[in-house]
C-alpha cells in the first residue's frame, strides 16, 4: 500500500450537476453495451429464451415428476415466476426519472462527482465479456446513481437486482422494473423451484444478454457505513456461465460510492439502537421527499480497476465445463474448492471498493473531534484546520483519496459542520455535540417496540449523536484498522518489556516477528468487522511499520526494545478503533455472565444483556474505562456474535438459532485478551468527562 498523488487523482472527478454539465435526459441514447452479441434480446425475448432453454426443460421435467403434476402445469408455474422476477425497459420512464433525479439532486446536494478517468477506462473495455457492476452499498441512492450515471456517460443501464419489498410498493415497483430492476425474494431457501428458476434467469441475464448486471455484494445497506462481510450467493449464480464454459470470461467492476452525508443517517442510527426498520411503501417514499429541504453535501462515485474472473481464478479453476453446461439448475453445485475461490474473489471486490472510497472533510472532522474530546479538549476552527491538514497527509500516505482542499479549509470546515449540524455545531467558536432533547426521543420512539433492551430516552440522548459521529469515522477504518492493531501490539510489548527488566532479551528481528504475530491475532478477532483481507498482509505490515515510525509513533531499537509515543496520529487511529474493542469486550463479558445461568441462549437474550449492562454503566457514570455508546449498536453486536461463532468461541444451533459456549476455546481467555488492550488505550477518563456533561 503506497501513498498516492491525491491532488492529481481528485482532479479526475467532475461534477455532473454543475450548471451546463447536467445529464441531458432528452438526448439520443445509443449506449455502449456491456457484452456484444450477434443478436440482442429484449426483456420479453429474454424470458422466452429462458423458458425454452434445455436447462429449464430439464428443470420442469424434474419438478413435475417430483411433485407428481403435469409438465404443462409446471411450465405455467415457471412462467409466472419468471414474470415476477424479470426486468423490463421503458426509455420514456428512464428519461423522466433522470429529469427528477437532476432536479432533486441540484436541490439537496452540492454535486455528484464522478471519476471521469476511471469511467473512460471502463468504457474502453466494454463489449468483450459479460460485465458485473458491484457497488458498495450505504444508501438506496446507490443504485439510482449508477443508472443515472450510466445514462449520462452513454453506457447501457444494467439489470439491477432489487428486493421484493420494492416490488410490492404501489406504482414504484412497476417504475423500478421498467428502469431495469429485476426482483428477488429476500428469502426463498425453502422454495427450491423458485431458487432454481431465479438462478436460470440470472444465468441468461449474464450469459445471453447484453446490458450487464448490477447487484450489491454486501447484500444489504451497511447501516454502520463500513464494509460488510460479502454474501456470495448472487455472485456464485452470476459466475455460473463462466463455470459452465458458456462465456470465456466475466468482467467485474467494483464501484465505490461515497457520501458527505448519507440520506438515511438518522434512520440508521435509530435502527442500530433497536428501532424497527419501517416497511418500504410508496407513501413512505413520498414522505421521505421532505429531504429536499436539507443539504447532503457532495456525492462521489468511482469505478475500480476491472477484474477478469479468468485471470483471478487462473489455473486453480479447472472445471469439467462441457459436462456442467448440460446439467439442469437443480444439479448445478459448486464444489468446495470453487466456493473458496468465489469467497476470495468476493473479498477482493470489497477490498477494491474500499480502496476508492473518498475520505471527506467531515470524516476527518469526526475523527479529530472525537480524538480530542476523548482527552477532554475542545476545538476551535483554527485547531480543527491544523488537525485536518495532519489527517489529510496521514491518509494520503496510507494510500487513501481525500476530498479536502487545504487552500480553503476553514470555509469547508464551517460548511460541512453546518451540513451535519444535527451531530455537531459551533458554540461560542468551539465545536461540540448537538444535544438531542430527551422529550423529543420519548415522543418519536416507541420503547416497547425496540428489538432488544428497552433503552430509556436518556440513554438514547447520549447514544444518538455519539453513534452518528462514529458512523462517519467508520469509513476510515479500512485504512486505520491494521495500523491500529500494530500500535496496540507495540503498546502491549512495551509494557511486557518494562515489566521484565531493563535488560531486553531478543533482537530487532524477533521484536518485529512478535509484533507481526500479535497483529495477526487481532486481525483474527476482528476479521469480520473490518474487511481488509487481501493476501497482501506482509506488504501492508511493512508499510504500516514504516508509516508509524515516520509519524513518530513507534520506535524499535536495534536491541529490540519498543517505545510508543502517543501523539495526534496515534490517538486518531486508536479513537476510530477503540469503540469496537470496547464492543467486543462488553459482549464477551455479557456472554461469560450468561454462561453461568443457561447452557443455551437466544440472540435476543444476548443483545438485551449487553445493552442493559451498557445502559446501566452509562446512566450511573461508572464506566470510564471500557464502554462506549457504540457498544449498543445491534448490527455490530450481531457481527461480533458471528465472528465468535466463526472463531469457535460460540456454537450456534442451526435449528433454533440459539448460542452456547464452545468447550473448545475459552471465552474467559478472550475476555482477558481484550481487557489487556482496553487498559492500554490512551483516553481512559473520556466517559467520566463526556457522560457527566450530558446527563
């Protein structure tokens, strides 16, 4: 991971909402196709192509025999499923939607910035193979932006995978279908026929259609603004034409979408605290249009380097393609080796998405403000400016792309703070949290409907602004997680060396090895939290080691002694990471306390126990060391539970979904492991100061 020439890179972005440069939705539309075929099908002919295929014929015969019904009846059922799934295309509706997006976009944001250089590079490679566009997913705006931008740059709008909850929205479902959406049920694990028909439609969409396919590899919007563990179901389906040999290669385009302010921000904070997600409806959509009176700043969209599936898999993908191509969908199974290849590809896609996420000025304000707040220090605009300049340099040396112009940094800070005035604001020249009235939360939130523990309005008032601030720090964690692990490992080794004696045993090389091993241990704990796996671990370790030495954080003598100097660089990195360390620690503490009472416990029991324990400490001000309001975040607690299962600390009953402590690994050892690092954090007194000022 090398640094980048950020100034030149950010110059590649152009604002397509700038006056005179807006997409002309009435223009003649002759787009570049993703995959050149001898004859292009239309949506109706695509469904007919699927229904008449040999693979579907085998499928119909198989299920007709299995369910003891006439083949004609089964064919009718398959046809109805295809009608439910299939996309459609109406250029007039696409044009009207584009006009609406332009009008709303110019009102609610300062610009939609697209990397013109990466777009031009993408266009040069189109036409050779089927294309999968895989954007990051932080907002419902993601797939709207993709279609809008494809139209503007004369690329065929891809078929977009959408959930059936949108299909059921009055009028909206039809409109989405006619702009290229195809629909899938959120859950169809027990409906084998639906699964197989959907898989055949996806097979044809990729292998026999010309427009390309778009879906979200994370499966759902990330409510915590950081990458989620990839879901490989749709990706596996989309790669089937390659596995069967129908196509010689498939091109995957990772797409990174970044927001200065996410439209669903408040909704996500509430959902993380347990407020049920509102059901998608047309009424809800029009109600949400009240956002046109708000300012969401800038949006950024960047296209990553296209990935050749053939090159990525290489010789390791040796399949009997001719045999597989003739099999019906019900007989199509990837072997264990192939599944592992798909998982590696999925992780690489997530990795490449994150590398091109743009770090905004508010991302850095959040990080710097929190790092100083943890030290009970307030900030004026001059101090924030100096901090942002330091962080910008730091991120660029790590390899990130930063959207901050240091030549007009103070106006930019004031403007972005105003955009996020619901989280922070300036008072008497000093930046501080925006308090959420307890009475307002009591009116807005029905506590009886919360998913886990019934958090009090007082707790929510503490948690909401703090959690919202953390959400804007989270996109930075792709760059900060592993340097953070290295600082934590160095702090621990420094403490151990000081306890041993003045005489340091070992060498410089042995110290480096110990640090590397401890970084790996922390990586293992948080591997489902921060998706940074890339098969580049050694290169990144060496880069991070040099980075921390250059910033004066870490010094290792030739005799192997370690010294950690806390400065603004180290505190900023640990500020982003420490809430997750606290969350995992509090979860393990709760699990160890539950284990004495029950052999098996439900997810809800665990989540309630953690939230109750955190609330108690927050409200009694007895928690200066190892707690943070982010520990209340249900999504992250669920991610942590999944991680503990994957690491064999917990066992999960597949039938009931309940958990029990694994006899193979000690949760008490993990608690001690996490506690040791919590005790090394450089801001132990934070919550004593911060919470008492709020309650």
